[in-house]
C-alpha cells in the first residue's frame, strides 16, 4: 500500500477551501496551517500564466524528517504516511529544519505537527478532508499500488510533476500539469 | 518574471516567512560543546604523551572549564526544546541515522568523563581536598588506576563531540548552506582553536603559552583553508548552494561573516600569534579573546544564515 495525492493545477482555482477544511477537521490551532495554496505567476503582462497548487506534506518515500528524528517520534505509518507521535516528540525542531517543503510547524502545545493525509478518515474509508471538500474536485487520493484507485488512474492519464525531486525526498504529492 | 506566492496565507510560527526554529541557545550550545571538546582533546592528548607536568595548565587546570561549558550547553539545549517534559525520550532510543540521537549519547559520555577528569585533578585548586566518604575515595583510586583508559575515552569522544556539532547541521539537505561535509571538520577546527586559545589565556607558563600559540596559529590556518574550500564547493555546486554562498558574498550576512568571523576571529588573532612567535610582546588576552569571540560568532552566523537558505520560493 502506498498512499499518494494528486492535485490538478489546471482545475484548482485557489479558493483555499482545502486549507479551511483541514484546519476544521484536524483542530489546527489558530494562525497555523497544515496545507496551503501557492500561486505561481509566470511571464510578463499580458502574456501571463498562473499555476495554482494546493500543497502539504509530501509524505516522502525518503523522508529526511524521519531520518533526523532523535527519538523516533517521526515515523512512517501504514501506506507510507509520515506521522508524529506527540508523546515521543521532544520538540527539538530537527525535523522542521530538515524539511525542504517547510511542511511542519511547532504546535503551541510543544510537539511538532503536520499533515497526516487525514489518516483517521482514510482508515474509515473516507477521503482526506481537503480532497473531500474541494469544490472543483481537483484533488485525487488513493493507493498507488492499486491500479484502480483515483490517483493511479489520473496519474496514468495526465502529465505530472513533483516538487523539488532533486532534494532526493521521493515525494508522494503529485501535481497534474 | 516568475513569482511564487502563498495565497492562502501561511504564517506558521518559527517557519514563516523563513525558518527560525533554532534561536540563540543552539549556536551557544554549539560553541560551548566545541570549546569543551577542544579543551578536553588537548588535556587528554598531552596527558597521553606523558607531558602532564610540563603542560600543567592544559592537562590539569583548564579542563575545569569543560564540564561547566557542557552543562551550560546542555541547559541551553534543554531550554530550546518545545516539549520539555518529554526530553527523556532522547535516551530511550539510539537512532544512528539521526546525528542528534548519537550526539545526545555522546554528550552523556563526554560530560561524565569530563566531570571524572576534573575530580581527579581537584587538588590542583584545593590542595587539602578530602573526599570524606569511603566509596568516593575508592572511586578516585579506581579512576586513577585506569586514568589512561579514561584519557583515551576523552580523546576519542572529544573529537566526536567536535565533529558532531558540525554534522548536526550538515545532515540537513533542506538547508543548502549547512549541507556541506566540510562543516564537520570546520566546526572541529573551530572548537580546537577555541580550546587552544583558552589554554593560552589561562596559562602562566611561558613555554606552555608559546606552544599553544603555535598550535592555535596552525589550526586558524586550517580553518581559513576550510572556509575557502567550503566556498569553492558551494560555488561549483547547484543553484541552491550558489545562492546559499551568496548570503556571505554580497547577501545579508556578508559583513557579519567577513568582519566578525574571518577578520576579527581568524586573521587578526593569527597575525597577532605570528607576531608573538616572532618575538613581539602581545598581551595573550587579545588574540585569545578574539579567537573565542570568532568561534562564537561563527556558530551564530552559521545557524542563523543556514535557516535563511532554502530550496523553494
């Protein structure tokens, strides 16, 4: 099992519903976020091109945050999802410094927090909150090892990219281009 | 034009607008750890060379700084943790992939060993010292018997501690400025020079002072070489590392790095050391304090600038 997510940059309108859904679903403290929307503006007026990306933890196959964690609090759970055990985390910040995507943040309670791919929903057969709520249906989630999952099908059909693969992280968050 | 913006708003504290998760306690600890490593390295080395009486300050007196520096450094590390009540989780695992994990265990060994080393030399400062309890006296004679083993342990762990302070940073590929393997030897050299400088500062013996002035001069030369080497590596590397080097080559950290670290911390004290060795009388306190200051600034500049360097946006 290998969970992955694909975001269609051609369908995303940058409404930030995914961000709000995540904050609500996961009780993300005020002022913080586990996912965010990036707008890339390319060219000069009037020849402008915009790419919109809903970003979050890449649940890397070669996760630097898991490697540098001194206690094993950061670990890889089922389906390759990268999680933090709050009662093992000492809040040293090494994983935050090690993440090239800046996807982690120190929770006000002291431990480090991040996107979980809504593992609590996924275990019950639901989609992550951000995917479920997206009004343009631009996000796909599923198991890459299952050829019939939403994410496998869309990645077969469309061209895609990952973010800074040259960092050697083997990201599992795909952007359809 | 290519412009990337987070339009949903992301202001995660200590992460945005750029990473600043590690504040002053980390560079302070890196300096104190390096200083202790340098001091203990010379103490153990000169003891093992059988020059305990010749270089008395280096072997018997200056090491008293080490446990103090290590304990203050550990306190700074603890202070920097955000989930303090769980700090003991560090000692429930040995994770070889994580420099911080084996660093934590190394610190445990070197701190204990340095306290024992000082206890063995306590009569240097309190000639009439009495351990009072039988078991403490037995413990003292036990460690006196195996002092050579203890010195070897200290020597090896001092080198590991010195290098580890650099590897801790160089293991982060996400921060291009830190991601260079030169950082380990460079931090070790910086720690050794700080150690040698404190011996020069503390010694009243002319021969000892001259020897450690010479050692300091050599290490400062090595440091300078490693810094040049580091920039050569950066500038011949990928775009992110070129940009990281530019923080020091015209960017926001240029002045503080070249003035405080390179000129005041390396070139000026090295020149003063050279003049001292040529027979001019230079008050030892000036190059000594400059080296310590440069070593401290080096850690601060590197920890802060490294957090600004990044891959994205």
